[in-house]
C-alpha cells in the first residue's frame, strides 16, 4: 500500500479500524445524518438499516477516545474514517438485500474510496465510477 500523504502533522489521529490517518474526517455521526436524509426516499430500507447504524454509533460513543476533529460538527469524534464507516454501511445494505439500484446510488453519494483499493471495484461493476 502506497502512503501518499506525508503532509500530516503528528496531530493526525489514525482510524480505529484501518489504522490509516483520517484524511477526510467526517465522523460516523454526521455520515449517518446524511445517510438518514438519503433514506427518507426509501423508508423501508431506512427502517432496517438505521437501527443498526445507531447501535454502532452508540457503541462508538461509549468507547470514545479523543480523535480527529470532524470537518462538519467540529467534535473530535472522527475516530473511524469515512471509508471504513461507509464500507460497514455497504455491508449492512447487502445483508438486507438492497437492490443494485440502491447500491449504485449509495456509491454516488458516499464514495470515500479515494485510493481505489476497496469497494471501488464494486462501484465500477455497477457502472458508477
Ligand atoms: Zn479506516
Ligand atoms: Zn461530525
């Protein structure tokens, strides 16, 4: 894996899941708010998915250590990078059999695989990127 970012100061925290520096710090709580907004279009899906995300966030909050400041809410809660969090959401979407249409839309809105080493391949297969 190539490390492209040597610009970071010591103050950058690592993602608690993948151990990479959190380069695009948007906390799971803010991301869930965005996902929730998206899912108002698909209430059935929201009913299945959102309780899982809320449980995840609840557990995260209980184990919170000081981490990267979120660019949106400015709280130091971006302990999990947006990639890891959206990958988790993608996994949950698949578990509840979300259609390829939904997955495609999810990738359109929430693609944080900036280094193209994770779920981008799936997004490519769906013709999103
Ligand atoms: Zn991560
Ligand atoms: Zn936030």
